[in-house]
């Protein structure tokens, strides 16, 4: 008995229960372990739920709960909808599919790129990031926007089908706006927007670029060998596009629009709102006035405004057990066998300094580097295996490092002298200070200076049958003279 044709009026439940024969034979079921034709099996986590992804992101990202709620929901819906559509015959799919492409608005260092990277990693899709400013209308001056799609194939290890479900992230998208308040060639910026339009909806992109000499040679050899040239293409229908930017000045346009609609007290209230609160009222007309083509804005149905990070937010980032700043710096020192730790007070001071730099979370890394760079350079050459960063390390890193190097140099010399000669040399506090000063003048390490000054002491100390000796400050100034006088005064005793 012949089965009835697929009815687009059927419910979702009926669609999901279609027999395999009714589904397009070449369509891929997303996440199906059987995979597709290509170099690798396509195994993607596309059945993830919004609350699951939201919970995952909130473990790593601080202060962006509202943003994460929207992003997690729309990303999950995008991929789960693809899962559904790929089980529907091609002829019965919706025409003019509108994807959940997103626009993220927020200053530098609030976590825009980080969020998108985490999503790509969690779902298991290839991910490509680029700055919009690197592209030009023709692709000759800058890059070709289609190269982004080709890069997805590279990130997918040559698996074209996998690349067709990837994420393309474009930062600094506000820099290709063509409004009058921007500087530069508006025509080129509008051209880049138009070129992106095709990709953001659905387009076929040749895997081999016509201006790539290697591709031309390969195509010529293939044509000579087989008599024809196969053209591999990538379809962008299911590729999710996420764009972002700081959008400096956009709040003024929004405020102007809002003020036109308000009078008296309400107007004053709007004027006093914080920038991000105003940005959250953004509408399509504001983005068009900013300098984007209406068609371009239409391909970005989801707007999200990220919060600025205050000092407390930066501190929470550092306290987070998944903090890439803290964990990354610990890994740097761990690679030399040094255990790095931070007091809570130190992390608060780091956050305070980073906040003053006005670069969001990026300022954290800068502050960490400034404080710890000399420790990172010098400690691997010592026997020091642990460093605890406290207030004093942050406020006087040079002084603390000197003390650590002095202590390590003297301890290393003491150990070697004891092992080699069986005599323990102790240093008075004043003698340590003199050694430190002399080390700076002679540009020698503490240990090397101690070797130069006291290595021959074992002759006299053996003569005195001593297994312990204290080095005073006078011995640093005149080591041989001091030991000789000591022996003369104490030999008969």
C-alpha cells in the first residue's frame, strides 16, 4: 500500500514519527553517529536544552545572567530546529528560513567572545572568529567574507557537512557602519554589509577560491586527469552568525529618539540613565540610523546588550573557580614547577587596578602580567617552588622579589656548603643586607657572590674543627681578613 505524501499541516509529533523512507535520503540527522559522506563522522550535541546551556555558561561567565538567558535560548532553538528540519523532506521545508543570528552590544572585555567560544565548545561545532574591519567590499584590499565560511571547513578538519553547522563570530561590526559620524570609505562598508547579507541567510560558497593560485593549479591538474572539475560547495543555511561591537555613540541616538517621545520629568529621567540601560532600548531604527543597511539589520533578529563590569564583577571573575585569568597564570608558573597562590585581598586589589584601566576583563590579564612578570622571569632559575601573592607582592613586587632571591641564593649556598664540607654557615641579618647591596653593585647573583666571598672558609673552619659558623656583617666587607683574625683569637681555645 502506498504511503500518503508528507502533509505540512501535520503536528510536530507526527513529523518526528515519520518513517525513514519519508525523510529525504541524503539529509543528515544532526548528531546521528552514522555521520555523512566526508572525512570525519559528524557527532554534534544538538539536543541540548536552553536551561542546560544557560547553567553551563553561568559557571564560567560573571555578571551577564540576562544576556546568557537570551543567548542560550536562541542558540539551542537554532540547533534543535535544524535537527527537526533535517528530518523533513526538502520539498516540504519552509521557504525563506530566518535564523537566530545575533547582535551583541557591549564594551570591550565583558565576555562577548568568551561566551560564543564556550557555546561552540559545549555544542561541539566548528567556530571561526574575525574582526569585521579586516574585510573590504571586493576582497582585494582586505579579506573576502566568504573566507570565513571556508575557514569553518578548516576548523572542521575538512568535514564540509560539519562546517555547515558551525558558528561564525564577527567582532567590531560597528566599524562597518556607514553613517556620517564614522570616518572612512562608507561605500566599502556598505559593500561589506551587502556581502555578508548573502551568507547570513543562505548562500553556496565555493571551497576553492578563484584567486587562490594553489586552487587553480589543483583544478587544472584535476581537469587534465579526469576531463572535468568537481566544485565542492558549502551551504550557509544552517551556519549561525553572531556579530558584536561596542557601538560607541549609539546610546545618544537611542536617547534622542526616547526624548522625542518624552517630556518634562520623564525626559530628565531618561537622560540620567546609565549607558547600558539606554542601549537595552535599542530598536531597528536606531541601528539603521547608526549606519547599517535595513536588510542587514533584518538578518539579525536577536539583539543582546551586555552589562559593563564594575570592580565587584571583576573580583567575582577572579574568584570563579573556572577563571581563565587565574588558572592561566597558575599554569604559567606550574610549567616551571612553581605553585602559585593568591590571597583574597590580593584578588580584590587586582580587580581594583583592572577596573581603573577601563578595559573590562581584559584589564585583569594586564594587571596580572605587570605584577608577576619579573617573578615569572626570575623564579624558574631558583629553588623556589611556591609563591603566595598577597598585598605586599602587589604593592611592592620588586622588593618582595629581591627578598625571595636573597633568601633562595643564601639557602642554596648554605646547602651546597653543608653537603660538600659538613659545615653549616649561618648569616646575620646585617650580613644578608650587605650581601644584597654588594650583589647589586657587582651584578652577580646572591649565590655566586657568596661562593666568591666564603667558598674557601672551609679550610680555616676545619682547622678550628667547627661544624657551625655565623657570618657577621664585617665578614662580608673583608672575608679573608675576618676569618684569619677569628682563627688567631680563638685557635688556642
